[in-house]
C-alpha cells in the first residue's frame, strides 16, 4: 500500500493531466479564452493610461498588489473547498481565474480607493462595485458557463468584497500614518 503522500501525488498527477487536457481541448483559443485574455490586459492598459495618478503610483500599486493577494487567496481557497469553480481558464494553473484576481477586481477596487476622498464616498463606491460583481457579473459568468457556484451565495461574495474593501482602506490609511504621509481622509 503506498504512503498517503504517494497516493496524494498520484491523484495530483492525474488531476494535472486531466486539467491540462481539458484546457487544451476546450479552453485554449476559444471565445471565452480570448475574453479572459482581454479581461487580463485591457483593465491594466486603461488604468495605466487614463485613470492612474502618476504622483500616487507607488501607493496605488501597493493597493493593487494587496487586492491581488486577497483575490488570489480567496479564489484558491474557495475553489479548493469546492465552493465555486471555473470551467474555463486562461491558463491551466492556479489561480483558476487569473483575469479577475490580477486585473479586474484589484484595479476596480483600487479606483474606488483612488477616486474617493472620504469614508462615506468610499463605502458608497465599494457597495456599488461589490453589488455589481456579486449580482451582475457573477450571474453573467454563470450564464455563459465561465463560473459555477456550489455551496456559495452571491450575498456571501457581496459581504466578502465589502469587508475586504473596508480592511483595505483602513490598512492604506494606517500605512499613510506610519509612512508619515498625509492621508486622503482620516
């Protein structure tokens, strides 16, 4: 009888093979794949070219980086626990939904941070973004077969986005205080 670790590695090797085969046959160069590629690149082009404030670039990139870590961690965790899944992938690797985790979500919430001067306006922007992601984008992606939920509700996503956004703004304001910078809103 193989050790537990050997058995896990055998299953992981089979999973890797099947995942790559599915990706190559069903995802690679398909219409959803091109959409995912565009969703990975275009938000960065738009943000860098028109939305970014050059004097705040290091601060905003820190915010984007932190959001990316949060999004990737939550996505890997949720997919691992089979709370949700992604039938279509840009790449046959983890994180499963690279465009959302490294582009759309971080840049959207960074814009909310960037363009709001008070907690009140920030919370309104975050509520609108969170509702859009949870109740419009998630159902659209489910409809088009690019996202599936199992033991999950859109309201959980809404609450998760809002909580993460509150913690993010609080952390950024604390970072301003520690760095001796003038915060946007205390």
